[in-house]
């Protein structure tokens, strides 16, 4: 008798299971291949946007830890530190009041643009590859993701043809303002949830409309309550996520949608009367659900420890020059460096659309016809564009003494936290929508407009095609940090005092903490906190006497006279910071003078790797 015979009954079910598993895998592969074929055109558009984003940020990619955004390296140091702190959530070491900066008071993360959600999602990348890699990745992903999201919205909500939707999505994701903000402002370029929010608002509106009445349907078709609730719940989730990515983007989107909703309601009063009760109820549900999650974080932001309830940026200074609207951005192919004088810095070319695009957009708005959406877009463009001018209109760098509409909003809570010139960012999706409507209509026609309108739009977009973002080399982080030698003088979670200490204008030692995954705290630094007059918002904090003395040595190279009083003060400051040790890297400015000064303050130094340290 064969020895295999008894096992045959047991083997049959196993073989059947294997065959079933193989069939399921083949079926899954067939379905996946069919989905790819069905959406291959959309996938090609997404691939193009991804490659374009990679090309624009390619200067960072050869060596993210050794490269920096040349036009705004200070904010890059800040955001890499944010990402390192956010990543600690994966280690179970995270709080809205972090003790890893501004020791001993800490920093309120909600009061700063800390992109918490992005930092947590990308925590594995940060912990494995470092914060500079995460920064470079997000710089590209935000551009491509925003373009793809708007493309999908134009395809789904407007039923636009692919060419029209691709042109609109490209403008939304790679317009002058987005490219400019990519200079280290991750919280402003992470706009890929905005189209989702817009879509959910539109979905809620449609579900709230019972439809026109008729003899056969005196009450209309009726409300779709299930769709209303799902839209409200989805809106609450999207809004909540956006708060932890970038509140300013959410604020700008909300203001734009409010203006468009009012304008649309004026243009279609019947729809407003029918849908307003249900729409308002849906928004109330969404707000209630969102507040269940956001209530405490928002309280913490404005009234919690180290929180601030006001904005710290001057609206008069951070307002758009009227002439910047018809000027091409210096970061575009047709731009000129001379136009940079029309704004506050290279990260704020928010309004530089250029006269060709403005002209073509106006013609498209007229040619698209008397559509309610066109009316709402034009109204929103005028309002947001006017608000971007700030409290006083500036033309060609000269103040005109003409009050701007923003003067009516200045001083209002929340509003004063947004920079007026950033209201101009809202015009990218608004103008893109007008272009999409016009191009889509032209592509559906049979006359000359079929070729003329898309060609005119393409010509208007050519001058603002972006160029790769400038990057530069940056000094390497000391091996004392990257090699983990800092643990020899400061316990994890303790305070390390780098010399000179980080400031808003020179935050470079914050890169030390980012390279160590925020394993230790730092005194002072670059952040927003309640250190202005009367506890108002300010950038950074007060310098302690010892840090001021060391900063002066680093700046001038002179060795000050050190006596017993300076030594006692140095000890008091070290106690105030809760410091474990002071560290001086070899590449510090005037390192020899700083070392001599520190030895007079704290005694002989100890050499560890490429740094001198003093245990205090």
C-alpha cells in the first residue's frame, strides 16, 4: 500500500485553496490592468505633473542634506526642524507644546506653521532618511499633488475635457504663486486638499437642492439626506486635516468659497431659496463634527501655553503692489529680476500673473457666456484681488494714499493672521476655472474657436512657465551631531546649547536638532511666540545676556573682557535653559574667539569629534 494514500484527502482542499488563490490573483491583476487602460490618459497627465514637479525641484535631489533653497534657506531650516519634531509622534514623543526649542518655555506648535499632518505621515521617511529628504519630497509632491487634484476636480465637477482640465490643473499647481511659495513654504503649497473641499461643498449643495417644483412634483425631487450627511462628514474630515497642514490655505479657500457662494446665489436666486436651508444645515453639521476634533487644538493655539491670538506681520508691508498683477514673475521664463522689487521677497510672487494671462482670462470670461459659475468666478477674482492690495494701494513701489478694501478687515481676529498679498493665491484656481470653461466650450464647438481659444490660452500661459528653483550648497552638519556623539554630553530630551545660538535670521543650529531627529532641545531659536509688547506675537524670544555676548563675538570676532559677573551670569543662563552642555563646532564664525570666550566662561573644553564641548 502506498504511504501517500492516507494524505490524499487532506491534500485536496489545500490544492483547491491554492488554485482559488491563483485565480483571485489573476482576476485582481486583470481588473487592475483594465483600470489602468481605462484611466491611462489621466495617469499620463498625473505622470507629466509629477515629472514637472521633479524637474522644478531637481536642484535638491542630488544631495538633499547638502542642498538648500537658495532664495529662502532660513525657512527651510525651520521646516526641516518642524518635520523632525512632527516625526517624533511615531516614537510616542509628541506634544502640541514642544520642549525641543526655546528652552525652557517651549514652542506652541499650533501657533506656528508646523505642517503637523504632513510631518506625521512622512515620519518614516524622516526617521530613516532625514528631514532634508522629507522636505525635498514634499516640495515636489505638493506641486504635483495640487495640480492632479485640481485636474480631477475639473474633470469630475465640470465634466471638462482632458486638455482643458490639464491646462487648468497645471495653472493651479504650477502657477507663479505656487512656484514662489515652494521656496520653503510647505504649508502654503500643500493645497491638494482644497479641490477635495470644493468638491464636497458642491456635492453638499447639489444634495441640498430638492429641485424645482412642477405639477407632478410639487415639492421637487426631494433632499438627498444620505448624500448630504456623507458630504458634511467628508467636509469635516477634509477641513480637519487641512488645519493640521496649513490653516492659512484653509482660510483663503473659505473666503473665496464664501464670495463665490454669495455671488452664485445672487445669480441664481431660485437655487438659493431651494437649497439654502439644507445647505446651511449641512455646513452646520460639518462644522460641529470638525469642532469635535479641532476644539482643543484651536483653543491651544490661541489661548494655550505659548499661544498667540494675533498676527505678527504688518498688513501694510505684506501687501501686493498693484502693478505686480500684470508683471511676470522672476521665477518664470519671461520674468525679469527687476520685477522682484514689487514684492517683499522671492517666496511671495503671489500676484505675478502677467498681462497676457489677465487679458486672455478676461476674454474667456466674456466668451464663456452668461454662466452663473463665470459670474461667481469673476466676483471672487475681483474681491480676492482687491484684498491682496492691503490697507493702502501701492503702485510701482509708491504708496498712493488710496485705501484698499483690506482696511475694512484689518484688526479682525484670524484675518490679521493672513498676509494680504497671499489673497492673490486664490486667483490661480479662479482664473484656471475660467480658462477650463472657455477651452472646454471651444473644444466642443465646430468653428474657428475650436483652435483659436486653446491656442490663445496656451500663448497666455507661455510667459509664466516656471523655471527650476535656484538651489545652493550648504555647510554639512557637524559629525558631532550626525555621528550621535552629542549623546556623550546631553541625555535624549535634554538641552544642548549650540554656539552661537539660533535666531530667526540665523537659525542654522536648528539643523543640528533636525539631523538628530529632534533628540535634544535648544534654547531660543526661530518660531512665533508671545514675546511681543504685552504678550503679542513676535518672531523669536528675548536673548539672555550670555547668548547676546556670544552672538556679538560671532559677529565681530572680538574677545570681550570676562570677569566673575559674566561667569556667574553664564551659570545662571545655563541653569535657566536647563542645559546639559554647550557645543562649539569647528566651522562656527570666529570659532577661535568663541572658544577662548567660552573657556573663560565655563572652563577648559573637551574635544568630541569635530566639536568642543563644555558640560554645564
